[in-house]
């Protein structure tokens, strides 16, 4: 097994440019349904799982009535931003057992109220195992958003995190029903989601890592390789996987034989560690610890306290921002010229939409594309917008740093 880090960076994509490209501009990996940052309306005072469980969660998507709604997406039209009423960015999740009919009902209710009443934008995922969302909410409606979500009896354990950097980071509201909140390919019988890891506050996390012996520390980054390429905690092990499902077996290999030792893990906002920690706990690991609220919460803690950050670089986010700063360290490099850089972008070629790091100079040289002649032609000779070209790449081909770098370098040599 190969475990390593592919270093990277990120170029900001302007909201206007995203609007011109439509919803395809948004990067939403199928292996990670929640853009797992987190958002914090409540500052991590609740555990992200229900106190009582009638059945294990993570069950296969039910057949029958709800099967007709599998993958169903409802979305609202995009609207223009308001200078007078700026947006704040949040994410949230909770694991709770939901009957199939309830999932369908919640989808309709949440979509209607958040769009029509609160003017919320973003992505919300519902499954029989709970809810996960990343949203941008008008500042004046944040309290109403909190009250509305916590008003549902099923969501009393909802975890909400406030981003470290705010913007109107989505074009519209999309509410989708999925099989799982986080796709892990682990049979339900092998993961009891109620067996949660120990949750450490950012202060507790910082103190324990600062005192830990790096030679004996088991610290797992449970994010994808393109995320850790622009930022990660010191001394962390960075599995080279582009999806959470691919990372789970790597995680098992890394902790084999450490059932009684402390195993630390972190992710963007917490949901992937809630699932990964439950998997390890279900397999007999006794001392699994995760960062409550994830990197997002830790970033706020560092800003509030002024302490030196143990996290280096940026926190990747699954929205228009494609990242938020945690420390000034630059860990990535432009995929086209290898200049140190920290910002991701998406190729403007609609059929391409490759995720890669691009410095300002290369963005100008290659017209915000990956350099593929088809993408350059798309920019210079825009096609009829009614003619939709099929997506050129699968998920791995579009996001995996090693695969993308090879393709981009081949583009340059052509």
C-alpha cells in the first residue's frame, strides 16, 4: 500500500465566472456527498448522533416506495447577491435513523422553507441515516435557519459549524436524496454508527497534539488527497485516495495492531470522522479520537486565541471558494508551471471541469483552462449553450492530483 501526499494549491473562481458556467462549475465528488466542511451556528455542543437507535444506520437504500426517489434532486433558481444583506457560509450534519417516507417529506419541506422563506443557497443531502448540508445564508436569517433546523425532533443532535471565511458560495439551493451521507462501501453489519469516537474540542485537540511524540503519534487525515494537498496537520498521515470509500481500507492498514493505542483523526467538518471512527470502534479499537467540528472549527479557534497553528495551509471546501485559509503556509504548486500556489480552480471547459491548482500567470496564459486544446477552443469559440457535450472525465480522472497532473503536463507538451 502506498501512502503519501501529492502537494497542491488552488485558484479562486469568481462568482460571476461560476454563474456564466452554470451549476457544472461546482465540484461535488460522488464519494463525499457532504462537502464536509462544517458550519457552526451552535458551537459544537452536541454529539452528531442520536441517543437511541432502533436499527444500525448506513443500511442499503430501502427498496419500495423510497427507491422511486433515489437520487431525486430538487433545486431552486439562482438569484443575484445582495450587497445590503451579505451571506454567511455554514455546514451541518447529524446521523439519525429516518424512515424512507420521512426522508421524502423532509426533502420537500426543507427545500420549500429554506428557499422561499430564508433565501438559503447550497447543497443538502438526505438519507435514511440522517442529513448533511453546506449552505450560504443571509446574515439576517441565520438565527431563523438555526431555529428551523433544530425545530425538527430528528435533528436535535445537529452539529453546525460556521466557516472561517464567508461568501455567497453557492448559486442556488439543491436538496438531494442519497443512499448514504458518506459513501463508504462498508456493510451495515460492520459499522454501528452509535459507537462514536471521542470528540475533542479544538482546545483539547491542540493541547494533545502539541504534547504528542511525533514518532508515536497516529494521526489520520480522513479527507481526499486533493484536499490534503493544500493543507494538513503537522505529522499527519495522508492516505493517497480520491474518495472516502477508497480511504477506508487504507485507514484499516494504517492502524492495524493499534487497537489499544490512541488513534487521532480529522476531516473538514467532522462527518467523515464520525463515520470512520464508528467503523474502527465497531472493529474493536478502544481509543479513537476526532476533532469536533473539524478543521473549520480549529481554524476559528486559532483565530480567536492567536495560538500558533498546528494546521498548515488551507482547508479545502466544496463550494465556490474551494478553500479557506487556516495558516499562511503554502503547500501546493501550480499544476502547469510548478510555482508555489495554494488555490484550486475548475477548468472552464464545461465538458472538462477538471479540478487543479493554477497560478494567476497560468490562468491568463491558458485562459482559465487546463490547457487541453478542446477546452481552449471552448473559450475561443463558445458552442451553442443548448448543445450539452457529455462529461469528458470520470470522478477520479477529474480530481486525482496524480492523474490530473500527468494529463495537464501532456497538454503543455502538445
